[in-house]
C-alpha cells in the first residue's frame, strides 16, 4: 500500500519508534503514541506524538479521534510480563490482557470502519514468536500474544473484500531494552525460583544479543506494503529455520527445543 496516514502505538522506544521512523522515510504522515508524549526521551523526527494509555478506554477513544482517518494502524505497544503460572496475580493478568489484547482490539475497532469505507487499510498486530513457541514462566505473555494473533487471524477474512489487510508480525529476540521494563511476579519462597531465574537469565541474554528494532520495522513495512499481506510474518531468533523445524518436529520436540534455548529441561 502506498503512503497515507499511519498510527503506531508505543512509538516512544524500541520497535514502535523504529516502525514510525521507517514509515516517515516512506512518506507517510505518522502519528506515534506514548502514555506521556511530553516525556518521550528520543522522539522520532517527523512523528506527531499523541497520548495513549491502553489500560484506559477513554484514552483509546481520544487517541483514535485525535488521529482521525488512518490508513495504517500498527498495534505495537505492549507489556512484557513473566512469572510462574500459579503465582501470577489476577490484577496483573487483567492489566496485561487489557493492554496487550483488548486495548489493541478496541483501537482497531475504532479505525477499521473508516478503512472499510475507504476500501484501503492495513492493521498490523505486533505479536511475539513466543506465541508460536510457548515458553515456561511466560504463560501470561504467551497467552496475550496468542490471543491478539487469534483476533487478527479470524478477523482477516471479514475485511478481505474491502481492501483492508490484517496481519500479525511475530518478533523473536530483539535488542530494545525491553528486559529492563518487564513486569515480574514471583512469590516469596517460590518453589519455581531457581528455574525461573535460569529462564530469565537466558531470556535477557537472548534479548541483549537479539537483532535490531530496525530489522523488525523492515518486516512490518513489508507486511504493510504487500498487495496481499500474509497472515503471519516472523523476524529474529532464526525465524525461517525454527518455523521450518516446527513443521517437521513433534510438539514435544519443539517444546524441548524452546526450553533448552532458555536453560530449562
Ligand atoms: N523486544 C523483544 O524482544 C520483543 C519480542 C517479541 C515481541 N515484542 C513486542 O514488541 C512490542 C514492542 O516492544 P519493544 O521491545 O519495542 O518494547 P519497549 O521499548 O518497552 O516499548 C513498549 C512500548 O509500549 C508502550 N506502552 C507500554 N505500556 C503501555 C500502555 N499501558 N499503554 C500504551 N502504551 C504502552 C511504551 O510507551 P510509553 O512507555 O511511552 O507509554 C513503549 O513505547 C511489544 O508489544 C512487545 O511485546 C518485543
């Protein structure tokens, strides 16, 4: 799809900032979001920042109204959460699903009618390869990214006849510093502490030596510009190889492969 107006959530850092920058270079008018646009450390040149807190429905509606008609929505903002399954507090789970799933769904619902009427649009969900390769002690995050992918996969065909493409991009390990912002829930005296710490150390190390956010942005751009975007794109963590292996290995073998990559048995 050729240039128009794009809205990128979570454009204050990492992948969102890289996607916003790539869209500016492609000639799009770009709105990027932050919970606090005044405090964005390194604003991307050419991007107009709007306030958006995905945990607040009124903020989502105000953001969509401020952006006006958009041709491209990149649902990138998200929380990275980890902790043993049985120790995840319900309020933390509700917040995670509000931000990573329902917030993105609501914002999409607000921009899609305009795209449908103009018969032109792209919605990209930034998921995670962990949704395709589930990892222990990341169950809430895995589930939230699988949920948003499920919405996108199913809704795709509703828009297929309207020139509107809905797609999911699953990044692997990307060096954005997200490890420092990850929310963690491990109970005091947790029986899972040692295994959790092992997983976390591997996860953080993988992220630190991951590919750049700019490489993810190039994949997001390819999804936006494809005449018929595929349902799923993946980038980083040897995505082509591991997705190929996933097609030929048993589920158990894939589970062991993911566990071993994170120091787990
Ligand atoms: N880095 C990785 O290895 C990796 C791998 C797979 C998937 N991902 C996904 O890629 C996306 C971007 O991650 P990143 O690595 O670039 O992380 P990041 O640098 O921490 O960026 C997260 C963005 O989300 C925004 N955000 C956080 N909470 C929000 C809320 N309640 N409402 C609205 N915006 C909120 C932040 O904006 P403000 O703080 O300015 O509001 C920030 O711009 C996320 O969905 C993440 O799950 C990342």
